[in-house]
């Protein structure tokens, strides 16, 4: 009987112990249900507060704030966020929600350096033992479209590399004729000038050239345009060649301002070599010119072994052309294709007869556009080039495309010119300084008096991405990851 009483006592003790544990657990669970719900709400609140921080910075970017300004004014700036204690309560009584702060950093060197990463940090539920924190990250892509209004300081040869936007041919300097209307003049009476973008040394004022190169196949595509006014007034009868350049390659051995290879698209007119005193750049043995037009520039009435066998492909004197050409290292400029503007159905938009004579002149301020798309196949690159011309005074990419005849082929006129003479470099190679790649040129008539010799004017240079690998313009300002 005594043994049985001991067993019952032990049973009761175990029973009451289990009941106490269960009661305590139930009480603890009931007590922490509101806390658990509050924790879930805090997580959501921290997320939305962090997202609001990103939207706030995106508004600042739209207002024109750049990376340096954002970093200076908002880096680790803890903003305190309050809300009223009651809805629609506009009194001074507020409840602390939390804090939001930001960090900013540039993309690594192997990526596009104009891209920016934004980190928005939010903390809520600050008055409890455990706060809720959330960080959202955004990648901001700089817009592709890029316009340059010409300023004299942008061409200063003596300026620091980080301030100079353009590299000029030696002895030349910039002269601003009117607001953003540019002349290129020489203090040594030179007659060839190439202005090319200083990509390699100026990363503060220029977009990253890698914005336009596909990182896998390394094809580099873009579109450029400029407004030209060649030899206005009495000088319209003179010889000249002026327009845009691309694939401007610098010397790899010793990087300087020397541009050794490039393509060119030009407004062109010349009387040819049969005139009594041709410009020096039509005479290969002349020592007065930096550049010479090779024997591929064949005019009617000239006989040359290097000319095309088809006389119909010879250039006509005193005729306005748009020409496509290439300059290779240690070689003269070689003509690839041409378009006779006088034969176009809408020629009156671009050219005009001079004093009812047989000679033609270009109209003032023509817009020239180049649409370059590089392709890659089996490791080989090929440039597809389209060239547009228009007279309208507007900044967009709606260009009527010209048709061209190649001088080395007997095919029909084409609107797309394909050539692989010069292809892009790998801009992701960290050991190379980027080439100048893009520019514009003027070849002056050396026979003109100095007072009028440099009367070729440039205005409104514009650059944009082109091809299948460009960022969509409609994409969001920031993308979460």
C-alpha cells in the first residue's frame, strides 16, 4: 500500500509539470502573436521605405544631379522619417518610423564607367529590441544620347588631358565664329585638320565608349551626325572635302595625338587635276600638304593605271558628291564609294547651280549622319555603313539615306556599304588606352587667300548608340537586383 501511494504521488507531479509547461507555452504564444505580426509589418515597412529612398534619388538624377553631387550631399546621410500618430492628423504630434540612408559607387573598370550603383538602406521599428533593416540596390544606366555644343576650351591643345574633349591636328586651333559655330584654323597655313574625341584621357565629360560595344563579340556600333557649312558665299566654287570620321585609330606603340588610320564620309567637290593649278592634295609629289588623295580619285579626262577600268565611275569635275573613303597607315586617302548629289531627284534640297553655270555648290548647313553597325562572324568583323543627308534644321535621327556606287565593283547603287579595312579594337582590354574612334575633318583649298581659306563651319555634333545591343530608351530609371 505504501509503494502504491508513492507511485500515485509521482504520477501527479509529472502530470502537473507537463500541464504547467503546456500552459506556459500557450501563454507565451498568445503573448507573442502581436509581436510576430509587428515583425512581419516591420519587414514590409523597411522594404517600402528603402524603395522610397531609391525613388527619391531617381528624382534628384532627373533634376540633373550627377554622381559627384549625389555622393557629396547624400552619401551616408541618415534621414529621419516621421508619420502622424493618427491618419489625417496634421498636428505636430508625430511617430518615428525609421531612418533611410544611401551609398553610391561607380561601376568597376571592366564595366561601363558611366554606370552608377545606388544602395538605399532603411531601418524601422527602432524603439524595440530588434530593428528591421532592408537594403535595396539599383543600377542606373546613363542615357546613350550625347550632344556636344562646341566651345573653344574643348579644343585647347595646351589644356590638361582631362579638360580637353577634342584632339586636333598639330598647328590647328578652334575659333568660335558665332554661338556654337566652329572654325578650325591653322597658325602655320596648314590645310588638313582632323578633330577627334579624346576618349582615352577624358572620362569626366565624355560617356564611356564601351557603352556602344557588345562585351561578348566586341562589335562597336553607333550613329553620329554633324551640321556642315562648307565655303559659304563666294568660296563655293573652290575645292574642298569636309565631313565625319569613324574608326579613328591612334598609334599603339606610343599613344599621343597621332591618328594613323580612319574612315571618312565627306561633302566633296573639285575641278580635278586637269585644271591649271590644282590643290596640293591632288598632287602626290607635293610637299605642301599633310594628306594626299590617292589615284583612286580619278576625274574625267585623267588616265591612270590605278583608276577603275570603268570610265563611268570617274568623278566629274565641279560636281557635288558625298564620298566614302579610308586612310590607312602610311598610305594616301583611298576612295571607296561616291554619291553624285546632282543626279538625285531631290537634289535641290542639297545643292544649287552657281550663277546659272555648269558648276554646282552645296547649300548652307547640311546635316550629315552616319549609321555604323559592326557585325562579327567566325571571329571576323565587318562594318555596315549607311549615310544620310538632310537640309532640315532639327536634331533627330530621321535621315534620308543616300545610295552609293563603289569604284571597285560594277554592282548597282546600294544604301549599305560593307567594308572590313578598319575594325574596332577591344575596348575591354585594360592594357590599351581607347582610340579616338570618332571625329570630323576639313580639307581646305590651299590656293585660297588666308582671310577666306578656313571658312568651313561646323555645328551640333551628336552621338548615339546603334544596333542590336543598345539599352532600350524606355527602360526604367533604376532596376532592382
